[in-house]
C-alpha cells in the first residue's frame, strides 16, 4: 500500500508536466491545483486508503477536464462532484479534528458538520469554475443548470460521507455505557445484577 500511495503522490507532478508539454497551460494550471491537494492530503497524515482515494479522485477530476470528458460523457460532471466533494469534506473534517477545532462530536453533529463543510467546498468549487470560465478558458461549463446540479451533487456526496463516517466511528468507538449494536441507554449486565449476584 505504501508504494501505491507514493506512486499516486508523484502522479500529480508528472500529470502537470505531461499537460504542460502535450496539452495547454490551462490544463497544467489545473494539475498544479491537484498537486496542491495531494500535498495537503500527504501532510494531513490521513489513513493510507483515504489518502489514496482522495488523490485518485483529484487526478480523475483534473484529467477529465483536460481530456474533455465532462463535455463528452453525460452526467460525468455530477459523478465527479459527488465523489470528490465527499472525500474533500472528510479531509476538511479530519483537519479540524487534528487542529483541535472539534471535540469528539456525536453522530448527528458529525453528519451536520461534514455536510456543511462539503457544501462550502462545493460552493468554492463553483467560484473556481466560473473564474476559470471568465479568465482562462470559455469552454469551462458554467450556467444556472450546471451550477445547481454541481452543488446538489456536492451536497449529496458530503451528506453520504458524513453518514458513513459517523456510522463507522460509532461502530469502532461507541459512546460510553453502550456497546456497538446495542441500543443507547441499555443497562450493562453487571449493573442489572444485585450485589449478592456479583
């Protein structure tokens, strides 16, 4: 797994070089943003699987733009926004935890915070797309329908990530006084027995 993660990390700079040589400056600029994202996932010390998935999705999103897959494949844009926003929201959530800005949130708070982070990231993504359209390349897809679809896909992706993340954490570390799979508020067996039975 370690060598796979290292290979994907180096795929960012290599992609930037390839797009600069064989495509155009706009594609190279997109790949440089991906390099920044890969650097952040590396420095965040994510679990290897999460880092790998995040970096691969960033590369897929960038290469889809360079190879014009968004224009050629219907709904591909929504798929990328859904999946990429999900992993980026999880990355932001873990960063806030590492910096001490979150203190063991409960399942509901976990979902709400992660979904809010994903919604914010989806909005920033749309600002970047519009800036790319206005300043770099008019082929970048913008417009009311496209923007609303992208935002909806990003929101849905971050919501799913929040639900899955909260469920996984609850299974690994259930709240005090409960066991995984047991209903909250159930009384442990030892507490139910009388003093003479202990």
